[in-house]
C-alpha cells in the first residue's frame, strides 16, 4: 500500500496532497548524487527498443509470485492452470538490466519500457493502482534507478510508459450510478465552453479500502461509467470522459488541481531515477488541456535538472485531426494561444495553454505546448501492409500527398517533415508482423530496411530481431487436456497474449519464430520451472548469428552513420507499381547529400531496374553511387532530358526480401565484415 504519511484527499484536503506531492519531488532532488544524463540534442537520432517487461526476461526469481492477478492466484499450481497465457510470467527490472549489453550490441540507444508502476497484478501493467512506487512483482524503486544508471552508462536512454487516463481499484464501486450518455455529453460541453457547471448526471464513487488515498476526491474523476467498445474507438465525448471498463476509473483531466498533483507525482520519477522521457498511454482518451500542462511542466522541470530535451511521447491512436490537436502546436498559434481556432480548439484548451504560455515559450529545445512526439500510426500501418503484401507501394506515397500528412506536419517544431514521430512494425497492441506468414524471415529483412531508412524514429518491438511470429502451433502444449484445449482455442483467436510471447527460456509461453534455431525452443507449458537466463552471449533466445538479427543490427548502424536517414527529407522515386512491380524506392536528402533506398518485400518477383531519377541540384556532374550492403552494385549519375538519373551498371535486380542503400562513393567507408555493410563516412 501507500507509504506512511501519504495524505488522503478526502480526509486531509487537496491542498495537503499538493504539498505532499511537491515535497516528494524536492526530497528526491536532494537525494540524487552525481550528474544528470543529458537529453539528446535531437531525438531524431534515437533508435528505440520496446520492452514488454513481464515477457522480456526474468532476472529475479524471488519476485515471481508477488502481486499476481486474481486468476493466477486461484489456479497457479493446480491441475488446471486456467488462463496461463495471461498470467505474470516473471519478467522484471532485473531481467532488463541483465540484457543491457545485448541491447547495446544490437545498436539501439533508447528503451521504451511498458508500465512499471504498481498495478492490479495483470502482467501488462496498464492498470495502475499507485503511481508512487514500482510494482513489487517487477522490482523495487532502487532496482529501477540502478537500471537507468546502467543504461545511461551504455549510452541508452530510458522512456517509461505511464497510464494517464485512469486509475484501477477492485474495491471501489459506484454508490450512485451515472447517466452515461448525458454525463459524457455534459462534460464535453464543459470542455468546449470552459465552464465549471455541476454535472447532475455524474455518478458517485464509493472509494474502497485499497483506493490510492491522494486521489480520493470525487472531483478528480469523470464518473460517467463504462464506455462501449464503439465509444472507446470513436472520437467523441465518451472517448475522453467514460471509464474504459469496470474498475478503471477515468480521471477528470480538466481539473487543474488534479493536473498539478498528477504531474508532480511523475516529476518525482525524473528526479529520483533520472529517466529521459515518458510515453503517455491512452493519450487519445484525455483532454488536450491536460496534455499541454503535463508536457510543458515535465519539459520545464527536466530542463532545470539539466535534461534540456525531455521526451513526452503520446499514444494518440486516432485520426489526423485528433493527433494534430495533441502534438506540438496543437492547432494553435503558440505565440498567441488566445487567438483561438474556435472550430478546432476547445475553450478549455485555450485557457490552459494561455496559463502556461510563458513557460513553454522559454523552453529552448521545444517552445511549444503539446506533446513532443506521437506515433506515426498511419505510416506505420501502411508500411506493414505493404511489407506483408496487403497494400501496394503507392499507398505509402499517397499518405505523404494527403491533407492528413500536412495537418500533422504543421504541428511539429520545424513544420517540414515527420522525422520526429515514432514509427514501428509491431508493438504490444499490434499483431506480430509474421502472424499470417510465420516462416518468412525475408519479410522482416525488408521490414528492417523500411523501418530504419524511412522518416521517423524507429522502434524494434522485443523479439522482432529474433523473428518472433506469435505462432502457437510451433510447440507442444503441455499441462493436461483442459489447459491444452483452452490454449488451443486462444491460439485460434487474435488474443493479445499472442503478441506478447516470452523471450526467456524459463518462461511458460514460448511461441514461434521465423528463425529455425529460435523456433525449436517453442514450448507452451504452465508447469515450466522458472530459471534465470544464461549470460546473453550464451542465451539461446538471443542468437546473433542469423540473418534477421544481423539485418536489424546493420540497419541500426547505417541509420547511425548516415545523417539523411535520420533527418533528411523524403522524395519518392518509385512507388507506383507498373514496370517496377511493387518496388519501393525513395531518396533521403540533406543539403548536398542524397541516399537512395530500394525495398522489395518479395511478393511480386524481382524487378529489373535500369535507372531511377535523383536530385538534380545535388547530382550536377557524373558521379558514382554504391550499394552499402553490396558494393558490387553501382550506378552512375547522368543527365537525361533535363533530369538527373542514376543509371545502374548492368542494370539492377532487386531480389525479394531485400533492400539496398545507394550512397555516393565518396561518402562511403570500407566494408565492415562484422556488420555486413559499409557505412557512411560523412554525416
């Protein structure tokens, strides 16, 4: 439970909670020893590895049975281990720490860690019950702080996932039921009009004995009752003001007292552990005034500690309109936020942004009110669709030509591109890319080519580099007929557990891989005996000798070495089909420096390419380009009809499941045998 001295908002009052929250931050600052780890000058240089904590690695067997969910408490150790794939499997902070050298070898420089704060026992951690401590099943606050220090010593930054729209408590219920539709509509009206009118249709919470005391205030919650699935997926009042489900109580993020307290509680983790950013889960489901306040306050506070470019990343799984209202400029004029776009910006947002105007304008690295970054879900989804043969290449180019693209670009700091948005092939909420084609590693190879050379900050979801495919059929289901039948049924469905397989040999939920050596380890066994993983170079789950891992590593190295891949503009060269099949070709360009990327996932054969257009200003004379991954493939620039064209020597066959990166010869270094590529030498 909460630490001694934790105030109760209901008993002690909201001002007492504010004083306590601020004191915690101040004390954490005083306890810190040594220098702070600086922010990157540009987050565009980041390469991210997402860790689903419970499924990544078990580094401490003694906490395996602390704070399990109800089903696990009831059925663990019985002859019927019901719902085992959704149990806690033992991954923890110590397990992450044990694999930092592996992540460094892979070449990533940032880890996104799924929620670690104390929660209701569900393995995923997205049901927070107490934001002031680490869940004991994952470790201790001290272990987390040490993890961050060790990551920093390897040049790896840490972004912590937090839940911002709800608090969980199984002992709390509604003593007076809300009128759901009237309640969410009234709160939405209050949001747009910036009023403080009473909402008679709100319910009343009967706070249970385990409810987090500092949040025991009716005014801190919307109290509209549970949304339907359709309401959660929509973009209306219920999306922001309804509860996700029973036991998940939706915060009133319009309440300025709540905004202040919640923000102070999370400043603490910057002061205490020196983290480098927050990832805000369910950012679609809170009011944008909260996003502006939280983002501005965290960046301003971290700046005072010497972290001048703190990351506040939001998960806004919505249309471009909603994304634009949350990101950066938030569809406002940051210099004059009171000049309101009345049709696109609620009055409640305008009022809050105006109140923090001086703070965000003083921030040197990001003088804007909104989120530092969001996910580029549209580009990411279209990219996956292209890579697995569901979409033509032109669908990607169409997004870049759309008003949606321009709307989001206009909210960014530079208003030029989407290089600062985060991109992915997989995550904990998406199916594994190889779900429908479990033994096609070449698709992942082409996928890494796209992920690391296209605009945006690339994310490797844990296990992607080991070919994970979520395939249940690869291993024998052990543990008796009942659990076998249950798991077999789950495996036929698109269950979240299939997206989150174990990555350690002592886990009970080892699913398939497109890498044969990893696939042979697949096993589903509720009676598996927990054991620690061996050192990473001896760990059979962390092989580095297969092409999928080697491609992920070389792609990361290329992105690090070649500046246009991180910060350049994008120009499409082939994304129309036709004679080039489904080949995707594009340039990444900085002044005086062009790179040409070609990708073929392999579903329409191997097109033969004679030439592609390149930038006329950069390629004024005859020059040579070389494929960094295969230096025997070259091309010469010539002028044809007033255009600059790269003519491939002898023509170029782009095999399925491959990618190529053509670099000016004078910008390319020697062949690196270990990496399997040559690297850019300038930039």
